C-alpha cells in the first residue's frame, strides 16, 4: 500500500479528528465514492463488518424471536449480530463442495417467524443469485448480504453486495479494500440508509438535540483518518482485485497437475475476486491435516490457522441456542466435509512470486 501523506494533509486529518465541532469531510466523500463505485444510492461507513451486519438487522427491525437463515459454512462474525438482536440463527447446510446454500434445506427451514436470509460470500465466492432471489421473493424474505470478503466479486456483471436489501462489507486489514479496521453498508433504500446513519451514532441527530436518542443506538462510527485511507485505496481497488486474481491464478497454474488436489468449481455466472485460492485435498478429512501443517510452516489459511469450522459448532453459538428445540436437529454434513477437506490460502498484497512459490513448495511437500 503506497500512501504518502504531506504534513499539511496530516495536520488537516488531525484537526478533523480532534475537533468535536469540525464537520466530517472525508467520511461523506468516502461514502459518496463507495456508492458511485458499486452503483447504488447509499453507502454508510461503519466501524466493522460485524457492525454493518448488526445495523442491517436493526434497521429492518429484526429482533427477539425472529428467525434469520444463515449458512453453517461461514465465520462466527456473520452470526453474532443475530444474537445481539436477540433473534434466532437458523443454520442452513451448503451444497456438496460449494459454499452455496443447499436450497432444499433452505426452503425446508423457512417458518412464519423467518424474516431474512444472510448469504455469506466466503473467500469471494458467489451463491446462485438467481435461485436466492427467487426464494426471497417467493417467501417475502429480506436478503442481507455478507460481502465482507467479496469486494469486486460479481454475478452476471453485477457486484455482490448490491442484490439484496442491504449489503455489508468489511474494511479490516487483510481485505482487498482495507482501512485497518472498518466496514460499510450499501443500500438503495433511503429510509434504511438514514436509519443506519442514526443507529451508528447513538441515534444522534446533529444539530437537532431534541430529536436525538429516541432509540437505542451504538457507537459504530469510523474516523476521518480511516475514511481518508479508504478514499486512497478505493482509487486503486480495481488494480488490487486484478493483482489478487493474478496471485491466485498463479497458484492454481502451479498446482493444477498435482493429482491429489482439486480446484474449487466456480459458477459459470460468477466472477470471483479470487480472495483466497481454494484447493480440495483428496482423502477423508486429509485437508484439515494439511491445513494445520501448512500453518505450522507459516502458510496462513482459513481452517488450519484460524480454525474455521461450521458456525453452528461454535461453543458460544451452542450456548445461545441450547434452549431451542430445532437446534439439536441441525446436522450440516456438507459444511463439515467442505471445511475438513478444503485449503483456503490467505494471501497478502505483498506476496510476490517467491512467496507464492514457497506456498506451492510446502503444499507439494506435505502431500508426499
């Protein structure tokens, strides 16, 4: 990330951040540019991807007793905002060897209390958006997209994060578009946009104290400095996405002839940002063993390094859901098999050919 700030720019950022009476300058500009880039009416920057999902749920008045369909194949951060709202996460299995929903399982879990579906585009991969939209329209369910790893991924030329009522993104370090920490929301609904802006700032209406604090809100603001970094990095986003694709494609090319390996089967209508190279390891639960061994050698990956497992198997989720009759019946076999047999390599922007060759070398050695 090549960012050079002049002393004058640093001084201006400091004034903006430490003067409580100074009106934000870079935050609204960053929001305007995000909306323009993704082709939506509104963008709202917040403190994290988790905050984005939480505000999305709150803005749709999803609360205690409401059910939200969520993939078992996702990170726990997708699920926690549902718990924050006192709602019920209903876990849906994935298809065999795909992060996409098992749509039979999805439909079977819809009840009169179901209010929304959260697809999670893990590793920048798309769901079948045609099927997902069809289900949501038939059963009148809102779609909240977890696009935290899918900056720039598309389905039939349209950006993921712009299909549902609300799209949620992360700006955490390690993401293709990053500000160190942060997130943003995309929506074409002006009312939801205004509500999210209120909720992220304690429901404070600047300049109208008598109208403030009428609802419970949160401190989910982002700083001017983060917004400025976002503006600079958004200008380079297309190049960053292309760089990530080249990194991933290089690894795929070097490993495609290895008979013990397979490459994730992307859908014909999707254009993934290739956030992580995805490799199948042949052999029952052999992938997780290789993933852990790679992590010990300094090759960062989702399952071996970060311990990614089906979200419904997390202890905190189990405790929260322990009193729910339906929870004991959840058995996401495809999700378990997927995460036990896939290696999702974590790439950094500065990984050069030498580093990529090191990853290839370690994978080949461990497979022997």
